[in-house]
């Protein structure tokens, strides 16, 4: 395969290398692969299509500009991209405090059509939902408030009426259990 021509069929590791070399088609391929997933996450968090589109655009521009900072030892390319989207969405939510609305967890399915660029993304999403559902209620709710509603630890403590240390402990234990569940299912983090 011609190294100057990047396609969506490259493994993430080669796609990341192409991004780091500054190959413009690498961003196109990344968008083809994960754009819908990124949009689904952003829309799930901010519940506004225009804002979600802006978040995803900003995230992909950030990936392009900061590709050299990607470290595969810290997580997958997909996780890195989605964490950028997640942080941009939280910034958007904090900028529009008071207009927050929470969508139910299973709304993710309605927001992301069948056309995922990678078939395994659907299976991964199901396993993430299964892993979240298997958590004790307090841990699941804490993770949802942090990752889907964009609340800080302090905001979660106030909303749930528990000490800050309890929120941090629930986050840590919930994330460990979720990570273990996903690793058992062979999902790369």
C-alpha cells in the first residue's frame, strides 16, 4: 500500500503514525472510522446537534494539530479521540451552565445510526452498556453524571448528597470494574 495514501482499512496504529507524519488523508480516514461515534458521544452529552457538530469539528482539528502528543501506551487512538470529544463537550456544558439536560443512557442507540465505519464499535458499545448496567447503582450513577452529564466531582457530591471522598471512591471502583469487564470481553482501552 502506498504510504502517502491512507485509507480507513489501516489499523489504528498505522493510522496514528500517518497522523503524526501529517498526512491529510489520515484525518479523513479517522473521521470515516470514528466520526459518527464521536458525534454520538457529543450529542449525548450536550443534546444539541449544532453544538455537537462544533465539538466534533474542534476535536478533529485538535487531533490534527496535536497528533504528535498521542501516546499509544496510554490508550487506543479511538479512546484518545473520544476523550478529546468528551472534554470539549464538558467545556461546552460548563460554558452553558443552567441549560444542562440529561438524556437517558440508552439514548446513545438512537443517536448513532447503523452505519458505523467499524462493525466492532456496535459490539463495544453494547459491552460498555452491559458493563455499566452490571455496576452497583451508586457507581453507575456516579459514572453517568461524570461522563455523560459532564458534572465535576463536587457537583456530583452535591447532587447525590454524599461526601466528595465517596464520589471519588465510587468513580475509582466503578471505572476499575468497567475496565475489568471490558478487558474480559477483549475490548482494547
